[in-house]
C-alpha cells in the first residue's frame, strides 16, 4: 500500500492516517506477520477498528482475506480469535492495551488461556502512551491482570524491531502470549533481524552500584543513563526484562549478587507489575540486593501529552537518571 493510499479519501477528514505514517514503529507488527505468512504459516490478524493505530492496515492490504476488522467489540474479537485457533489458524489480534488487558480479561482467561490456545494478543499504546485521552485509555494495570492468569506468557518489547523479532519467534510458542507494546515512536535499540528468546533477559551492562531492570519504553533511556554514568566512573547495569512472564530468575539473581541495589523501571503501576515480579524472585531466593521499584505509584495517571507524563513520572532519560542518582548519592 502506497502512502497516497493511506491518505484520507476526503480533504475534510482529520488526517489521522497521515499522522500515523510518522510512527515508523507501527510497521514492525505487520512486517513480522507478513514474513510469517510468506513462510507458509496460517496467520490471521484482527483489530478492533484500530488498524491504523497499530499498523495492521499494511497486513490487511497485503492479505485482505486473512484480516478481520471486528469494530469496537474487543471481547468478541478475543473469543473469535480463540475459535480461529481451534481450527489450526494462528490468530494475532490487537487493540489498545487498556481495552485488551482489562476489558477482555475474562475472555482471555476462559476462552484463550484456560483452553491453552495459541492466540497472540497485542495490547498497544500501553501505560500512559494515550496521554490526554485519559484514565479510560491508560493501561497501567495490564501487566498485573495478565500476570495473574495462568499459562499466559507476557512480553513487553522495548521497541518495534524487538516486537518484530518476538512476533517471528512466536510461531514456535504453543501457548497464548500477551504482547505489551508502545505507540510506535520508541527510539530503536535493537535490530529486527536479531533472534528473540522467550523467558530470556537481555543484559546491556553489568553494574556493581545499581542494576536497572526495565521493560518496554524505559529500556532505551535506561541504557542511555547507564552509559552517561559510566563516563563519570559509576557502575550501573541494565537488564531488559522483555519477557515479564515467565521471568528470567537467573538474570535477576545474578544481578542481585553483583549489585548493591536493584532498580526496576516500568511504565505501569509498581503494584503487580515488573517490580512485583522481581520482588517475588528476590524474596523467595533471598537475594542480597536492596530493591527499589520505580514507576507509577498506585495512582491514576494525570491527563497530559505523553512526553509531559513521562517527564512528570520520571520515566524519561532525565527522570530515570535522577532516580539512579538519588540511589547512589
């Protein structure tokens, strides 16, 4: 599909599609699915009237007979995806994370996870990425709800290329997966050609003073913070915990044995999310490091543009740096 085809058919239309064309990270979901379809896998995709917000319009243009637009009926979409999976198809369905991780929780639990069906659920615009759309569209509890559902893998990619790599790897995963993705504007840290291994963390640096364990959007700024502090002679490690469940216990315990402090950073409520998952490992195994959880502190996020919210909650590079400096003094 050409860029001209993506433009509104009416000059009076709000240029929503053209705005999304400026989000290169939206290409990666469709790129991964197109690659799998070309390889002969029985891929089908669907969205709840948000194909231009998640980039699935590109897959739909390439394979219109393999794409379903469910309209604003997210719960029906998840149940239909479960039905498709029982026929041997590989369904990938996407909508805002605030709807997928909360509104469709019952359908994910009963129709997908309980039945152990290989449905891939892509919750995009996670955390506070929806900004001024408000609390109904913020997704700061979805890791907590999804993590409590048995037999459901949770992946929170740091950028589009990592999402694409995880999508490709998902065809070898025979259980349901919840992907927690951003809004397509995340700085790229990875190469989409790299391999993705479920349940395996990516270590960017080792640190003796602090090790940052992050997932999703905060990974890139955390890496930049570690590099900046290393130039000052400080020792800060960074681990990308892209798979939140099953979590890489070995990576956590190795970092805890090496660092004085473990700092978890997430665009999520610090209750129930990555910080809680890391805390459980340290409590059960008796890790020696002190744990500090950083994210949204059990409150409903304010309403503002995403960049302003990231700064307010200290989830951008400057904010994460200030948290680390508070810890190391």
